[in-house]
C-alpha cells in the first residue's frame, strides 16, 4: 500500500515537473516572438507592408470589376512595383549585412596581428 502511494506521488511530482517545463517553454517562446525579429524578416518594413496592401487592393478591385483590362494593368503595375520594392529591400539588407560581417572580420584579423 505504501509503495503504491510512493509510486503515485512520484508520478504526480514528475507530471507537475513536466507541466512546469512546458509552461516555462511556452512563455519563453512567446516572449521571443514578441521581442525579436527573425533574421529572414529584418528587411521587411512599413514600406513593404504598404506596397503589399496596395497590390492586394488593386487585385481585389480587378477581380470585383469583372476583370477589365484597365484594372488588370493597374494590378500588374502594382505587383511589379511591390516586387521591385521587396527585392531592393532584401538586396540592401543583404549588402549591409555582408559589409558588417566583413568589417568585423577585418577587426578580428587586425587584433590577431596586434597580439602577435
């Protein structure tokens, strides 16, 4: 009887421990999502958001108005413009990231020479 109680208490303790770990991990992930950006999306800003919204509105207008040619041209123009904005933002971010990495690498190399 006492062994069964010990086993049950042990199981309950382990279960409470697992629940606590899950809750802490969940909270940690939520905080991480809210406080940091992913590396992939650091280039994505308000300008990109606005361009995408304008493109979506133009597409919706084109589809609602019976696919008129003039609306289609406006949509394709907005789509091209949005793609250009996003591509330029990505390129600029990549370029500055590479320059930063190269600059840091040069500083590290200089330190190594100075130490020798």
